[in-house]
C-alpha cells in the first residue's frame, strides 16, 4: 500500500512542477530601486548627479492591480542635508504619490525560469498634487520559482519640465541646488518581484 502511494506521488511530481502557481507577487524592498540622472544646468558647466529611490514596496493583487507607493524617506535626498526644516521631517514617511497600474499575475505565473515577457503598463499617478498617466514598457524575467526580475524594456526618462512644474518637487530640487535642470531625466529601474 505504501509503495503504491509512493509511486502515485512520484508520478504526480512532474505535474506539480508544470502547473502554474497562483501567486501574490510583491516587490522585495532590499532589491528594488530606481535611479535618476539629473543634469544641473545652472552652473558654469552642466553637471549630472545620480539619485536613488530605494526600498520600493508594492504588490500585484489577485485582480491584477499593481500599487507602488512612494515616500520621501525612500530617496537619497534627505541624506544630503545636515539640518532639515521640520515640514520635511514630517513629510518623510508620508506617501507622496502612489503609482497604480494593471498587470496580469497569471502571465507572471506562466513564465518558465529564464523566460521573459515585455508588458507595457499604463501607470496612473494617484496624488493630491499630480494627476497624470504614463505608459511604461517593462521586461519581466523569471529568475527562480518565486522570483521575477523587473527592468525597463527600452530607455526611460522623466520630463524635466514636468518635474519643475510640480511645486513640491521643485522645492526639493531647489533645496538641493537645482535651479534649472535638463528636460531629459534618464531613469533606470531594477526591481525584484517575489512570491512568498
């Protein structure tokens, strides 16, 4: 009887490996970041500085809603100041904006290890200050049973004019010494989705 049960389990094992696992995918904060290259134009010569938004947190719900809240404390901006105004300290752990998009978790579940797919996701910026949408082509690559690497599928950049038009962003950039920046702000995404 035991032998028969063991044979049945061995026979089922390959099937278990091929059946896609329904997952709740979420970003691993320790391995998820965005880097922006801002070129300062208000000096004698243009100077490019690199800034990070680290510890990205977010998830894809079973209905495919991708939420990515962003806080000031996730940036490297605060570390560049010795004395911060009290209002900045109060804002540091407040969610400034939330990026919301749609991504089918089933498509991630169906990826084989080392297989990639490119998906253009339209992110909506949810915030009191900003109301805009941006379509971003992302590459999803399965690195392990429970790991999917997310990178951009083609070069990405933010609009420097739009950044300076946002009063909160402009205030922060001005505090960092950016009076005028290049219209083209390249960004690099490197994130890891995990299924726990």
